[in-house]
C-alpha cells in the first residue's frame, strides 16, 4: 500500500495505491474511511475533483491514471 495523496469529501482522507482490488472497487486507488472503517474506491473523475497529490497540488485524470494498475471501467 502506497500513499499517493489526500482525498477531501466530508473529511480529509489519505489516498492509497493498493496492489489488489475487490469486486465493488472501480480501481486500485482507494481511501480509508476511518468513520465507517472501510476502503472506498472513487472514480478517476471524482479523484480529479476532490484529491490532491502528495505535494498538495490538484491534478487531472491523466495524472491519477498512472497509479491504476488494473483495468478501469468507470469513465
């Protein structure tokens, strides 16, 4: 598991690249919801809207797609 940035929705979460996936995940980019205690995999479009890279910069979908090592189906 590798931290690749932060994800801001109702709270701030760490965003990770994970070397595996689960059936309900969209890709291997996830954040851990500490309140509900589960991993969630947002779409690349939502990552581009709500995430920042490790340096705090907003990035587009093409930047985040470099971290997907699995097929991505939610365009």
